[in-house]
């Protein structure tokens, strides 16, 4: 029996709850390990979008429309404060790269800030991956079964389509938590030991139409803000999943065939981890401009712009402000995060599925 056939047979024999349990465990592990890279990526992208990272300026807000040409030429993420401060913060307060983010966050905010938003990451990752991975398995298995019988030439494209549909479903379902995570990671405290808002308070703050009066407007538009940037998120995640699965499936099947022992736990772990690392890194690099646009949409505080801006307009703004370098802001931490994250999730998920499948069939074999 080929690896593809044995894999599909194993998948059909597992219940949805078993798949979800496997995926949730993988998501939990991945979210904790890669969270510092998420913080670094988000900080670099938010800085390029206009978030000033200095204690004196941490409560300030940047609006692209009001930024002068002189300010842009000085530094794209600074503006003149209402208190009459210089228009650009000192060079030392700017992040210069991934390691510089780590150093400054640890020095200025404490080591624990590298895991800022971990609760939101876990609240997001577990249900998202719990929906994404099982749905991908189900869609892939049934689509492969259908195309093998009716349209064999379409079978190679099944992982691409199944991954895109499953990711879209998971993304739309859990998006408000993704929005909260990005905002929690993007903004730092203003010093003086101010307690940062948690996930629920962040989400409540999103729907405040007037932050000065703190009145919550329960209109449809206000609650639409909880899905601010959903289009950009889908524009990033659907191509990411398509590239990732289209690369991962043939890679891991090839590695399993080369190993010669496709049922070995070590072989399954190694093949899935290696294939996931390559596929995740490639997909992360290709979709980096869309990730930059997603971050900029999610940290937008002007509610009118948040509801009217499109992903295309955001990409044009990013190109105008920073060119090609702006489109690939945070590429290093994004690739460093995406590769290991996909590798951890996929390998853990497949190993747990393999163990559950073997445990279920062991009594019959005895």
C-alpha cells in the first residue's frame, strides 16, 4: 500500500474529535515556542506603519494622511506630538532588526514581554488549528478520492484547494482573537508600571467609537471593527496555505518513500518536520507583503479608515512609504517563525494521529 493510501486510510479511521485533539496539542506547543518571533515581526511591521516605540511617545498615534513629506523623509513611523516634542524619536529607540527587538524589549520592558499576547495566541491557535488541520484532512481525503476516480489530472491540486478552503474557514471563525493578538503585541506600555490590557479588554476597546468618553456604541459598524483587516488576513492566509500544502505534501511523501519505513514513528516525525520547515519558510517568505498589510490594517485606530481601507490600498501605501523594503518588513522573523511553526504543528499532529491510530488497532492485531 502506498503512503498516500495508508495515510488516507488512517485519517478516515480517526474521529473528528481525535483530529482536533491532535491539532490542539500541536498548536499549543507551537504558540509558546514561536511567540517571541511573533512579537519581533509585529513590532518591526508596526514601527514601519507608524507606531513610535519610545516610552514618551507610546500613547501617540500616527495617521498616514496627516504625515508631512519632511516627517516621512526623517523616519516613516514618527510624527509631531501634541506636546511639542521633536517629530522623530531618538535613533536609539528604533528597532533595527529581530535581535535588536529582542534586546530592547528585554531591556526596556522585561523578558516576559517577549511572550506578550501568548494567551491570545493560545486562545487563537488551539481553535484555529483545531478547525484547520482536521478540515484539511477531511477535504483532502474526500477530494482525493473523488478526483482519483473522476479527474485524475486534478489530484495534484487537491492539497492547494483543500488547504485554502480549510484555512479560510478557520480564519473567519477565529478572526477577532487574531486582531486582539496583533494589537497586544504591537503596542508597548507607557512606563510607570502601567498594566497592559488583556485580550478581552483589547477587544472591547476595538469597538469604542469614542475612546475619550468610553461609550460603547452597539451599532453594526462598531462590531464590524472586530473583523478589521479580515480581507488582508484572508489575502495572506489563503495563498500561504496554498503554497504551504502544495509544497509540503509532495515533500513529505517523497521523504517517506526514501526512508523505506513509512510506519516508523521516527520516520513520520522526521519527514513531516523537514517538509513542514521547508514549506512553512517558503510560504512565509512569499506572503510577507500581505502579512505587512494585515498588520497595518489591524493596528489602524482611525475607525473610518479601518472600515473603508482595502488591502490593495494598504499595499500601495506601504510601497509608497517604504518601497520593496517596506513590503518585506519583518521578513526575517516571519520566515523564522513560519517554518518552525508549520514543522512543529504538522509533525506533532501526524505523530499523535499515528499513535492514536495504532492504539486503536492494536487489540485487533493481538
